[in-house]
């Protein structure tokens, strides 16, 4: 397969998009950001910007995708139809590689889908991509677990850096797989740099594997403080999340995801059940304390 150098990103200004843009630029790729009309997002001067209508019309997508080697779609996987339409446009435009908005838990596991049903949209999207392979559009889906540094900075993983308070699910011994955002971006660079080895498959990456109790211990050491611990049931979190979503309250997404991640189900630990693609992609695991210190101390 010929080198993939021209890359267009949908959602380039988001949490995953920004480090991905930075990594691609540093590696010498030609990067285009696809935005919607009215977007106020800004990008580095090296990034070309293309704009389409808010509903991503197919004809406009085909036009901006022509000449691109790869499409990286980082839109939330809420509308399967929308994502499939974007894939159709990529195939029609002659794009060689499509990276879908997977980035997270192992959705190849039926148990994970059972725990977090909304992840079924991701499965539907990758299933559809498989039908496009015969048209010449290959794909790669990235499983990176939690965005580790982001999850600590924002408190999403249950650790409040400002109040030194931790929310521990059940006994705190559920395994968490995590990858820093910078290495998520670097994984995309590696995928596009090794198109044949990464075609039409899932890749599994991580910087760290740890329990909440281990993360808490590392945080207490890094902050030199004893943290307050609150307990929560993973089952209750999933139930609460499902109820919120049923009422249209999107804040339930976090409850649902955390309830699945910290369920303690063996399937949640993809490093054990699937194995890692770190070596192929040139990524390394990092000691937990080092990662925590980087977040706490900058």
C-alpha cells in the first residue's frame, strides 16, 4: 500500500483531535481539519481547513475527501447513519484508510456491549466499515481504554485533584486500562505509517493497567496527602446512567461508562483478553507513579 500522507480529521478541535493533529504535524503529514459552517474552532497555521454544512451532506464530503489518503472521524458515535454516510463518502472519494470514532473500551466484546449498551453504536459503525473493504476503503479501530491523563485532570475517573477526594467503585480492585492522549495521537501516526500491518483490524494500546486502589495510592504519594474516599456501586452507576439517558439526560453517559469500566468483568481488561499492539505501533507502557506524577506535578 502506498504511503498515507494526506489526512483529513473530523472533530480535530476536540480532546482526541488536538493531540492527534499535533502528532501528525510533527510526523510530517499534510493535515486538513473538516469543520461545519459557523464553527469557531482554530488550528495551527499548518492545518488546512475545509468547511461543510452542519448536516455533513454527502456531495460536499466527497468533494473535500478527494485527494485525501485517510479520514479520521472523531465525531461522537451517536448517529450510526451519519457515520455510515461519512464512510460512504470516503469510499466514493477514493480514500484509502478510515479511522472511526472508536477510541475507548473494547467493543469487540459482547460483554462490554451488554454492560454499556450505547457502545453498540461503535460496533455497528465498524461492522459497516467491513462492508466497504471491497471498495478499497480499509479501516483501523483504536481501543485505548480510558484517556488516562485527561481522566485524572478532569476528575472523570473518580479522583478530584482539587479536593483530594476519591470515588471508589465497589472494592476498588477492578482493572483500568489507560492511555495518555498524546499516545492516542501517536497511535494514529503509527497506523498511517504502517498501513499494511494495521489494515482492517482493531489495535489495542495502553500506557498503564492499574486498579483504582493503586491509582489512589499513587495520588496520595504524589500529593503527599491522605485522600477522602467515597464508595459507589458499579451496578448502581450503570442503573443510574441508564435511567438518566432514558429521560434524555446525557449526563448519564459518564455513569454508564464508569459503571462498565469498573464492573470488575474480566472482559474489561482487554490487555489480558486481547493482547496489546503497543510493539507494532511503537508505544510503551509507563509506570503508574510516573504517569500520576506527570499529571499532579506537571
